[in-house]
C-alpha cells in the first residue's frame, strides 16, 4: 500500500546527507561543498550514444525472433527441428545469459567494463556477419540447426557482457539521464528489427513478384536483415570508441584543473597568505607580553 501511495503521490525531493564532521578555522559546510567535485554536464551526444548502445544490447534477441520465417524455411526438411527450434533458441539464450551474468557478477573486482562492452559489440558484429554469409550457403537442416544454436549461445554471451558492463560504465557518469537513454534504446530495439524485416521483405517482394510469405522466407531478405544488424553493431562499436576518447579527454581536463587548484593552494601556504589572498599577520605585542 505504501508503494502505491508513493507511486500516485507527489514526487519526493532528492536530498543529500548532512556533513556533520567538525570544521576548523570557522569553515562552513557550504564552503566545503563549493570545493567538491562538480557534476559532469549533460551531453546530448553522450545521450544518443548510450541510446544506440541500448539498441545494440537487445537487437540480437529480437532479430532471432523476427527471423523465424527464414529459419522455418531452412528447417522444413526436418519436422522435429521445425517444431522445436524456437524452444531450443529460448533455452540456450536464457541459460547462457543467466550463467554469464552470474559469472560476471562474481568477477567484478578489477573488471574493465569498457573491455566487456567492446568485446560484446565485436562479438555481435562477427555473429551477424556470419549469419548474413550463411544465407548464401546451402546446408542440411541438422547442420544449420547446430550452427544456429552456436550463434545463439555466442550472442547471449555477448548480451551478458554488455548488460553487465554498460550499466556499470554508465554509473560512472553520475547522471540518471544516460541510464534512461539505455532503457529507451532497448525499447527502440523492440521496434526496429521487425520494421527492418518488413522493409527487406517488401523489397524482395517487389523485385521478384513473390507473395509476402515467400518473400519473408527468402534468403535475400534474410541477408539484408542480418547485414543491417551487422551495421548497427559496427556503428555502435565505433560510437563507443568515440565515447571512450571523449571521457578520457574530459577526465584529463578535470585532473589538470584539480592539480592547478592544489598547486595554487600550496603556493599560498608557502608565501604566508590565507585563502583570501591577504598575508597572515602576527600580533608581536602579545608575544612580548607573554615573555
């Protein structure tokens, strides 16, 4: 009931913990907060990059679901595979994704989240490129079924890598908008793969004059479909590398600014000046009276 009241009630104001540490020389809490680290400014470029990474995160799973008509065509010679290949896809995907998430969670110490994200995007690009090329190769239903399960396993592993790495990497920016961008990208990933499939099927249908079902099962439409997924993963990888360079440049500027401020404070202390730029004075009369 409390959760329902909080959901429909007015939004609560965010708060910051009160600094109750003792302050010397009359320093106030406000002065300490002014010298603290500044919040990183919001950037629309970074927002759209995170949204693109969110699209790449769920594109693989939605792609396998939307490409079911093409897979049915490849498995039409084996009734057992035709009836069970979708259940096999779901089983391999969920087990692999869950296992990879558990293992990656246990390996958080010293983990490089940018490397995990990069590895997942490289794996995505390679998998989709191989799937696109597989439309040009004729194999039996059993051989292609095994190939499909291997690609599903690798794509689920890549999904676990990017899920674990991307949210942890985003938290380093300290902005909730970027997490929202990832979630928005995941929503877009639920719409774009079927839309791309519709466009590819329509292109093949208009060119060959086939009906919609035959065009959906066509290797040409599947090739366009998988090639689009390859391009999305490759563009996401390039955008992430740009994001890493952008972050490294911002961190270098912040470190240089901090060292400059620290050097100025140390110089003031050595020259006998207080923080307001006035030289410190000593009451000589008090010292004489003490003697």
